């Protein structure tokens, strides 16, 4: 039995982003409990050449919605990338999850062999079949940025564990 493109993507991305919202919430609670200036975490980078926490959240959302948009042909919403608080980041995640829920299964199922051309860096593109793109690019890119957000919070002392990443609020 084969797995459908819809079942391989929307439920997984929804869970991943919902767990991200949980992680962001724990970061917010940490900052509030310790009376830390939120900008200290929102702008934090693990390395000088890495993107800060806020951008990790924005890109995780964009990777999920743009990946599904490319495969399904359903236009994704555009976000301003102007989030400046934990609440705004959680709202962006929620808007992304809501949009994912609006994509009909029939727009994804049967697209496995569709050619997907997407940007790679500033001036290059790459083309992959939709199934490979979903499995090896869109999902991996989303997860990478969620892991980076997790790592930034963990590095700064937020009490997070594997369960927060894997099952979030359902732990």
C-alpha cells in the first residue's frame, strides 16, 4: 500500500509546527518568569553566521507553506516577516497551520511525479520530482529550522527535552 502525498505532508507538518508553537510558548514563559528582555532571545544566534531565533520560526513556517504550495498549486499566504514578539511568532505558526489545513487532499495526492522548481539561495534554482522534493527538501528544511529554534532556546536555558520537540503540548 502506498502512502498519499497528503498524509505524508499535512499531518506531519501540522504536528511539527504545533510542537514549534509549544516550544515558542516555553521560551516565552522562561523569559517572563526570569524577567529577561524578550529581544535577547528573539535576536539570539547560535553562531554569528546563523540566523536569529525569530528568523528560524519565520523560515520554518515558510518552508512548510511554500513547499505545500509548490506541490499543490494552491497559493500560499505571504507574511511580512515583521514579528517582534513571542505572541506574534505563535500567531504566525497558527496562521501557517490553519492554511495547511485548508489545502484539499486532492491537490496533493497524485502529484508525486510533478516537477517542482524552487529557489536555492539567492540566484539558483533546483528541480525535483514532487515526492522527492517533499521528502528530502520541504520537510527537511522545515524540521531543520524547528531544530535550530529548539537549540537556541535550549542553549539559553529553557527547559526543553526531546518530548517537547516530538510531542509538544501532548507530552
